[in-house]
């Protein structure tokens, strides 16, 4: 007895795999801030803790985690903004948390943001003239393998 594959089964499989993608990222908002960046709530006046590419940020209350976010790295992507064309959707950046948004020396361009990006980081994913953007972000954990 041969089994017949129903044509609609393939159609359902195709639709599910095409339109439903699992995502492990969160969504929030990002603002930007400019120098001076020191001192920081995480590292005081230690400039060696800043990435050399200037892709860093201050953590908003949503991810501050009582200071545990200091040094964490996130992958960040602009997904939308109030003004169409603000985002650079092809860019995803890796940033490092170096400060707390509520206590940073320089004030954010918009209050209540999840992440407040340095001017360099913000400009890499969006038009720098925007005050805030909607972002997708995911904590980045880099694991090293040690071979003995």
C-alpha cells in the first residue's frame, strides 16, 4: 500500500518555514550621547575599558541590572524610526556597555532609552540627526576554547 503525500502539506511546511523565524533578540529604543564620556559608572576614569573603535554605550534602566551590565557586549541593529529612511538596515554593530544612562556625564538625546549609544555607534546604524530609534539587540557572548 503506497502512501500519498498531500500537496497542501508541502504548502503549509513552506509557509511556516518562510514566515516564522525564531528570534532570540529583544527590541527597545536607542538614543545617543556625545563627549565627554568620562568618568563612567562602570570604570571611572579608566580609558582602557573603551573599545578602540568607539562602539560603546550606556545602559538604560531596562538592562542596567544593578551594574552587572558593565562590560557586557550587545549586537545592535536599527529596525525603525519616526522618520522613514533613518535606519541603515544593513548594519549590525557590536557595542560594549561602559556606563549607566541615568548617571552619564553627557545627557542622552532622548530619555528612557534602553541603550544610549556613543555618537560613533549611533551613526553606524542610523542617521545621526535622529534623536532616537527602535532597535533589535542581543547580548553577545564570546567563548574561548582552550586546547591543552
